[in-house]
C-alpha cells in the first residue's frame, strides 16, 4: 500500500515526472553507495538482530508519513528526506534478511523458501494496491501509511520466536570491513557464471525495474486513469508476479533454471515495447501481469542461483552486490525514466527502454560466449 501511495503522493504534489523520479532515486541512492558495506556488516553481526532493528525503523518511518499526511503538513521535501531514510534502512535490511533465510532452513530448501517468500510478497502486491486505490480515493493516503506502520507489529513479534539452525557469522576480529568487501568482489569476479548473472541483473535492474516511477506515469499520463486505475494496474502486475513466484517454488527441486536466467530479459523487453505501442487498459494490464511473472521468475531464480553457488563466508557479500546491481542503480534508472518521460512521453519511454535492454543483453551474451569459447580445451590446444 505504501509502495503505490508514496509516489502517487509525490506526483500529486509536484505534477512533475522528473520530481517523481527524484523520490524513487532517493529510495535507492543509499543502496548504490552503501550496499557493499551493509553486506560486510551482515557477515559480521547477528542477522536476526539486524532484521528486527530494520523493521522497527521502517515502522517508525511509516508512522511519521501518516502523521504528516493526517495533519496536512506534508511537503515535497518531507518525502525526499523520508524516502532517503527508507533507502538507508532497506540497504542494511536486504543482505541480512536474504542471507538469514539459508540459516533458517539450510541449502536443500533454499530455492523453495525464496520462491514462497516471493509468493507472499507478490500476493500482497495484488491485495495491497487494490485496497490502497480504494482508500486513497475514499479516505485519503494517510490510512495507507498508518496501516503499513501497524502491520509491522506482528512481524517484529514473530521474529523473536525464530531460531536459526546454524550461523554463518564471521568473527568480527578476523578481518576489517574493507578487506571483506575486496575479498567478496574478487571472489565474484573469479566465477564466470556468477558474474554473468550479476551483469544481467544490472541491466534489467537499471532499465526495467523502475515501476515505482513508470506505473504512476503510465496510469495518469499514458492511460488517463485515477487512483483506482493505478491500483488495478499494480494488482494486475502483482497477480503475474505471484504466478511467477509460485512457478519457481513449485519447480525448486529442479534447481535454478538456466532458460529463465537467459531468456527473461529479452521477453520482458519485448513486452515493454508492446506496452509502449498499446493504449488499451485491458491489454496493458495483461502485459503488466506477464511482465510481473517473468521478472519475478528471473529475480527469484537469480537470487537462488547466487546463494546456492556462493561460499558460506561470502554469501552476504554476494547478496549485497546483487542488491547493488539490482536496486542500487535504480536512482540512475528512476532519473532516466523521469527524464525520458518528461521529454518523449511515457509510452515512448517504454519503447526506448525495451530496445535498449535487448541490445545490451545481446552484447553481453556475445561477449560471454566468446570468452567461454576461448577457454574451451579445443581452442586452448
């Protein structure tokens, strides 16, 4: 609910696509700057305590947003500051929470757990936007923020009852944080498949995953919809995302599927191009559902592949790099989307992004195939 109400509030205050992009950029700028340090810290401290702390802070931020909206004191600069605070706490939360999963259930069920976690999250993306659209139109946005704040209470309580089956925490005195970062990055670059997966995430994360900016612009400027229409678009995408998460969870015993890692980026790029060429609400909602299915399948598979194929002592660092390339570059993507939409319009922006991703992924796979061929025994001989 907060995910769609915050950018809608920013766009309602300013009426500027670029200023909306700034709000999205503020949420992801800390990821770009601090995610590697967050991964190193997650490897050195108790992950459960880190997650409890981050959830408490996120609840407080939602409560502040609710107060400012209800008291009619909300200003654009408030949204900038609080979006930056959300970004900072998310940067610390993500590597700790993701690497805590394997400590709770072990490697054998990791992919299933990530798939189910994604299913729960994307189930919320179906229900939450629909409720938020009704609340924003009928009672106001403040209720979205207040309900979000209250929803953290059972979550925080539940965390106290979780007991991990093992701990991958490093001894804090063995190496300094900077050495952990350098070692983790070197390890990542030494593995060709891990590196290729990361670069694919970088491309898709930067140019595709800007829906917090794309959706309000598409709803308001591209399809001329109001709050309920925005909620419908988000719910459509959430339905597809849920289907993708359940697909990955159901197929988890087979391990990460290579065809998902290879073809998802091309598929969602073609969908973006069709969205840009289409102006029909029903067709657009179907395409967004399909893009949600593909992107969630890709990111869940990529997350599982990286965790399962990383050494225990570098897992949090690898996940922090995954966060960096997946979300840390979003400030660049948000500002790019805001700027392109301001100049060319939102539908042309979708087409430009789709074409750019196809070209970049094609170049990546050509380079990777060339390197693999040069390393083959026949060529070496």
